[in-house]
């Protein structure tokens, strides 16, 4: 089990990629080497000393050989609105924090062969490395992406390159793909078992706004398919000490930072 490290990471670039969406590339060799899909980093950025608390971000992509990690972030509040103005400097990353998606291990055990991966908004980021691992292992993998509008589909091209075909896409305003929420194509696929070879799905992973995860969790339960979710609760310490990130589960309160962020959807009290 890799140790948590506190790595001083040089900011290589920090570019806007969509409406309120940015990608920050950082040199972080230990985290790039050790991080598993689903885990995250707790980050302090330069010039934001008034923000005492670190913020959690998933790793969108990594190049372990080059020692590089990428974070896809959305401007939602004080720190993430400050971040686009950061030029050169060093961020501090504590990581890898939390547990990982079970999909690759389930595939290796023969417990999963057809995966449906669902990313809503910036929730598509923590799923990319999962899809990379599933595809390279040989798991039949379909990806559904939802966004408010076409311009916000910033991960789509990278998923397309990885899958060799376009992901299934839905936009709330109908500017691309299905018009409406991505839960509609998810429901169709789970109901009709429309994988390439007609076999039913046996693993669903979803990340995005909580209402989306709740709906997909219900759809997967109805179809009898194992489903995992990534619970992105607000976090303070990020190391299991402050209980600011608790999730209600059928076996009591759990800390999203160290017991999660990935939970079995059937374990969560929605
Ligand atoms: C495990 C994990 C992984 C994450 N990965 C990413 C990622 O890859 N990309 C990304 O853009 N964001 C990610 N987030 C969310 C990110 O941490 C928050 O958006 C960020 O902390 C907000 O900081 P702020 O100072 O800008 O917002 P604040 O000023 O603190 O809050 C502004 C608004 O954002 C909401 N908010 C704050 N924290 C969260 C949160 N954790 N989840 C949902 N809403 C929140 C608040 O309720 C409030 O409405 C992740 C969160 C977790 C827990
Ligand atoms: S953030 Fe402190 S216990 Fe999870």
C-alpha cells in the first residue's frame, strides 16, 4: 500500500478548456506513479494563503513515466475561482487519498466483463483513469457523459480517443447528443442490455452531482447490476480526523475521505 506523500508539485500549465472549466498540469512524480483510479489529492495552491483548508481534487489523467498529473477543475467558489489566475509556482499535494474503483479488480477476478461508466459534468474526470484500466485489461466498456451544454463536454475527445468511438453523450440543453439528462440513455442501456455483444452489464461506476448518482444507483439496483459511486463531500482535514465528510451508510456513518470516496451504491443511504 503506497504511503501518503506531501509532494511539492511544479505547475506546468493551467489552461481554460471550457466554461468555468480548467486543466491544471502538475509535476508530481510520486503521486503520478502511485495513484489509482478513484483516489484523489488534497491540494494547497500558491498565493491562496487565506485559504487555510486544502481542497480535494481527483486526478483526471497521469503520465507516470513523465511524473505528471492533470486535474480538471470547475470554478464553483472562492478557491476554484482564484485558481485560473495562477501562473507559475508550486502546489502542495497530499495523496494518494482514499480508495479506488473496484472495476479493474472485479474484471481481474472474472466478476465483471461489461462495464457502464457514467460521468456527469466534472464528474467525468475521476472516471477517465478507470476507463483506461478497464479498456487496457480488455473489459467491454461503454461510457455515458452528461453535461449542461456542448461546450462543457470537455472530456469527450479524450474518451473518444481511448474508446475508439464516441461516448454516449447527453446535454441538458440539447446542443449535442441526447437532449436531456444522461440518466435517459443510462436507463435504456441498463434495461435493454445494449452492449456490443448483447450481454448484460455487470458493473456500473458513476460520478457527478448527487441527484445523478442517486438515480443511476436506483437504475442499476433495478437491473440487478453492481454499482459504485464517488461521494464528493466537502472535506476539511482529508485524512480521516475531522468527520466533516461523513456519508450515511447502511452500516452507519463513514468518512468519505478515507473510507471512500468510492462506495457501493447499495451501501449509501440516499
Ligand atoms: C474526493 C473529491 C474529488 C473531487 N474532485 C474534483 C475534481 O476533479 N474537479 C473539481 O472541479 N472538483 C472536484 N471536487 C470538488 C472540489 O473539491 C470543490 O469544488 C472545491 O473544494 C470547492 O472549493 P471552493 O473554495 O472553490 O468552493 P467553496 O467556496 O468552498 O464552496 C463553493 C460552493 O461549492 C460547493 N462545494 C464545495 N466543496 C464541494 C464538494 N466537495 N463537492 C461538491 N460541492 C462542493 C459548496 O457547497 C458551495 O456551494 C472533488 C471533491 C471531492 C470530495
Ligand atoms: S475530511 Fe476530515 S474526516 Fe474526512
